[in-house]
C-alpha cells in the first residue's frame, strides 16, 4: 500500500478527528479511504445508470 501525506488547516483536522471518533473510524486513513471510495462511486454512477437503461428488459421475480 502506498503512503500519502496531506496538510490540513487546524479546523479541518479537528473536523476529521471528530468524524473518526463519532463515526467509528479507527484512523484518519480509514476515513479518507472511505471518502475516496464514495467519490469514486459517485463518479461511476452515471455510467452505471446508462448501462442499466440500455440493457435488455428483465422479468420481475415473485418472491412469494
């Protein structure tokens, strides 16, 4: 795994520390990785939606 160092103003560092403690992230690295994954998902959503729209129709499944 690669390492990346970032600099934050104190206000952002405090915000990150609060998110880590309130949301159960073990480290700031875990928090930042989650933010990056969510951003990747957000950027890929339009492509996934277009793929779904252009796919063949499906048959509903009766779960009863």
